[in-house]
């Protein structure tokens, strides 16, 4: 795993339940503001369950949910459930 990937995973793991960040915001916090596509690739590459990554909390800058391994409907359902709980 690259140091950038480690930073991305660390940032995403710290997103509070019920909150979201954009791919661009994650890239900026990881020190590579133009690497928003790389953020998506990293989240897709590493098994979310194995690394305990709440990757569903990362969305597109236009507010849409974007891609998700288990489909956008599942991602949206998880986000709604978390927001309702808080």
C-alpha cells in the first residue's frame, strides 16, 4: 500500500457517522488536491470490510453518491440510515 493510499484510508476512516466528504476533499486532506480520481480508485481497490473503511461516506462534488462496490442504491441507503440516526 502506498503512503498516499494509507493517508486516504486514514482520512476516510475518520469521517464521522452521518457525515460525508467529497473525493476532492479527501484528496486535498491527503496532500494531493488533484488526485480525486485516485481516491476513488483506492477506495475501490482495498476491501472496505477488511480495512474497516466507511467508503460510502465519500461522495462526488455535485452531491451525487458516485460509484460503490455494492451499487449506488445501497450507498444511498447507508447514508440515509446514518443521517437519520444522528
